[in-house]
C-alpha cells in the first residue's frame, strides 16, 4: 500500500468512527431501554411465574381426595338419621388473602398476596320428614342452632370437630340447614343458595351422587382439607418501586 493509500484509509476510518456526541447518545439510549425493561417486563414475567405456581398448587391440593373422603366418612356418623345424600362431589376452592408487614416499618402494609386452596367434599341431604325448620333438624341430630332464624342456619354441636373449631392446618367440618326459597338478608344475598358442583369458583370437580333436588329444604355437610398456599405477588403501579396497589389480576388461578 502506498503512503497515499494509507493516508486515505486513515482519513476514511476517522470519518466512519462515531463522534463523541453520537457515542454518548447511544449510551443514554441503551441505559433508558434497560431501565424500561427493568420497570415494565418484571410485571408480566412475575405474573406468569406466579400463575404457574398457583396452577401447581391446585394440582397438588387435588391429590388429597382419598384422604379427604376418608375424613368425610369418619366425621359423618352423627348424620346417620339423614339417610343417603341426593348430591355429592369434591372440588378445589381457592381464594386470595393478604400478607401484611411483619412490623419492620409501617404497620398494616400489604407486602403480597397468598393464593390459598383447600379441597372440599360436599354432601346434600333432604331435610328429615316432619322437620319444619333448622331447630327441628338440630334436635333430631342432637345439636343446636344459633337461635337467629333465617333461610340458612348453622347446625352446631353435631359434628366433631364442630363448625369453626378447626385451624387452617387441620381438617374442618361445616353443617347447615338451608331453605332455597327463603328470604336472604341484604348483606348476604346468596345465603339461601344450595351449593352446586358447577360453581365457577371451583376447580378439579369430581362428582359423586347426582340425584334430583326435589325437597323444600336441605342439610349441607361439608368437609375441608388443611389449607395450602403459595405467594402470587400483587398488583404494583411500578414494579420494584411501590408497594402493593391491589390484588394481582387474574388470581386466584384455578
């Protein structure tokens, strides 16, 4: 290469090199893009990760059906006078509950939400012949009611464990009388409804007995498995920066 050719190559190379201003502009753009990815991308990514964990939780809870049915048989003996159920099934039910600050800083601040799930076993019985209401059914079963007549009343002191006596980590029972044609209180408009296996809030529904629902009133017997939970995050206005602004959208995942 001649000296002239070498000089022209060096001059061309200098012209192709970006100027200091252009290099600075490129660096700023790279930093801004990186910040945008950090602020925007984690939301969808975390939701996908949490949704996958929530689906796995539902699958895991559903595997406890044999143990739940064994507990249902164990607790059912005081209900022998009710005869056979006209409807029965099992389902996984899930809901969200907040996890609050543990005291390191501001109190009562929601840090994230749990998706909690429990496996439920339902049996629906027609009310015994001659029973005119919840008190008559409670007397027949050797229990009691709360003494506040309505279209739905809890039957206490019949089953062991009694309604509300168990803890989230234990099997629990619920027993109540319901009149589907009754007048529900304004604060609980669905309290007269008899549970059904097609509840949209249920998953992994496994039907059992499927007889006709021809009675006027019913006794509902439910057994619940210990609760299981998984962290599903929360809705944030800006990822990484602000505290929870509300429940995560799309949860609970069923």
